[in-house]
């Protein structure tokens, strides 16, 4: 009867061990198992005591001279004991095997988790590599990676101005200052991969004895000015310098000014600076200066037609060429805003009209951002991709420049890294969409409190009311519909390009 109870206990232990794989037993089951284990221990102790007693009897019988047969018969009568020991050994091995199997799923889960993390890391690296290839293959490298051409353009302009200053300088003509880089080519976001035009603004200063008086002719959004040239007395200035040559009060200087070339006679109309006359004057300066420059021995100069600027092409051999456009400008006080000779959007623009330009302030803003941004910042590449995808009907390059400048003052510069390219590109599209829905895109420099103090603006620009560049969309439903359709087409092209 005791053997039956022991086997019943073994069966319960085996069953509980099998069930325990994969879950923890409750308190009642654990108490029952402990009680059964104590009972088995007591039974095992009793059986081993009987075995010891039997062994002692057998040894006594052997010493007393009994035969081997009774001893063998007695051992056979207790075969249940040996069977129990064998079952216990098997049970112990089975428990060890079950415990080992119970740990394997955990290891598999850990290995699976590690494999998943490794695969995710590999996928992230592959995505980053694919994104890097996309940026390098489908977007032109930014301006810092095309320094060679920019440097060549700047050196050429320095030599032109050097020749002008020491060979063709006329004290009665405007003073030319160092050219300032402006435009998409120097920003690194040119809309065309070929025939990139390097645009520079050439500041004009009045000659000695003259001043430029700015007269505003229209209000925002496109402010036009006229620049009146006036003579001023320089007697006090000349006396301090030990001279007495004043255009107003020195008879010889006045006679010389009337008979010879002067800014009022040759470059003005009714005392206002004439854009086309200035353009023709400097085009002649470039032609004559080219013959003196050392580049003329290995390069070819081709003047291009332009009424309000000086455009020319410098070619080396059959392939290498640089397209350069010089825009003339007059600075508003000591600010970063200039009056520019650039073409206006009107069908006809009087030759004495100068457009207010923010291109110098834009370049200064982007250089300020470049000094603070991470080396792998992709803000210019986002701008370039958007500009290259434009249809050129309802949105202009300046629209996306304005969008980007607003976002650069809103989104931290640390979030414009290479891995953030797609997210930032989507931000630009979403911002454009919200501006279209609200029919409002504020000018970045006019009435914007977020403009850094690094950018020097005229006082009236900082204190003005914000200027809505999408105001025409409120007044013209057809223009709004066209702009919305172009936005949808632009978004589709960008996403298709990124996906494929």
C-alpha cells in the first residue's frame, strides 16, 4: 500500500513539473506540493531503514553460515525498493530536462529581441545610406562644396574693380565698392543644374561733392524709389584737407564739371540716376578692362544683352564657362537693404526707378545661420529641391526662401541634420499648405520681430505692420485655385522623387 502511495506522489510531482513549464504555481498548489514532498521523504527514510535492517540481517546470516539462497530470496522480495530508486532517478532527470526546456523560450526571445534590434539598426543604417545617396545624386551640392567657381567669380570681380580704380577711374563718376554675393547660386539652391548665373550686387557711392537723395515712389509690397543726385558744398571739408577744390564754389572745378564727363550729365536724367545709362557705362568698363586682365589670354569674354544690369559670360575651352550678372545698388543708410537696378515685375519700368531689394539681407541671414547650424545641416538642400521642382507659375524662388527663413527661426537648428531631411522637407510643404489655406505668408523682414539684430534694417521696416505676400490670393479666387493646384503638383513631384 505504501508503494502505491509513493507512485501516486511521483505521478503528481511529474504532472506538476510538466505544468510548471511556462507558468508560476499558485499558493495552494505550492503548499500541496510541499506536503507531498515531505510525505515522500518520510516514506523514503522508512524504506531505507528497512533496507539497512535487511542488509544487517543478511550479514549476520552470512556470518552464521546460512546459504546464499535465503539472502537472494529476501532481496527479490524487496524489488519494489529498487524500482522506486530507478523511478526517482528518472524523475530527477526529467525535471532537469523540463527546467532546461523552460529556459529555452526566454533565450529565444532574448535572441529574437537582439536580432530585431540588430535588423532595425541595419535598416536605419541602410535608410540613412539611401537618403545620403538620394541627397547627393538628386540635389546639387550646396555652396560650400562649389567654392571653386564662387572664388573664381570673386577674384575676377576684384580684378575688374582694381583696373577700374587705377585705370578708368573718373572722380566725377560713381565710386564702385566691393561686389556683394547675392542670389541662389551663392546660396547653393540654384533652380537649374546647368547655366548657373552668379549674381553680385555692386554698391554705388556718390562721387566727391555729390549726395544721393532717396525718394520713395510706391508703398509695400514692392517699394520703388528714385535717386536724386545733388551737389553739396565741400569747402569746409577741403579746407581741413588743405585744398580749396569745391564743385559749387571753385570756378575751375565748376567749369571742368560742365565741360567734361560727370555723373549728372552722363548717368542721370533730370538729376535722377538712370539705370540704363549706368548699365551701358559699366558694360564699356568691363569690355575695356578685359583686355588688361591676365584671364584674357586663356579665356573668352562674351557680353550678354541686358538693359538694367551687366551680364557677361567667361569661357575657357569648349566646356568650362561662368555666367555673371552685376546688379547695381544704392544702400539705404547703413542698413542691409539696397535699392537695386534689378528688373521689376511690371511690364514697363521707368529707367529712373529703383526697386527695394532684400537680397543682401537674405545672404547675411543664411550666413548667420550657417555659423550656428550643424555641419551636416540640410536646410539649403531642402530649399534647392523645392526650387528645382517648381513649375514657375504661381510660386517663385523667393516664396520658398521666405518659407525657409521663417522655419529656421521656428525649428531648432539641431533638428536640421542629414537624418531629418525628409521630415524638414515635409515641414516646408505643410507650412506652405497652411499659408495657402489662410491665404497669408508674411514677409520675413517687414514687421517681423524674430529677425536677428545681426541683420541691420531701416527703422520703418522693423516697426511696420507684417506684410502679407499672399494678399492677392484673397482678392483673386482664380489665382488662389491656380496656386492650390500648383501646390498639389509640387507636393506630388517631391514625394514621387523621394519615393522612387
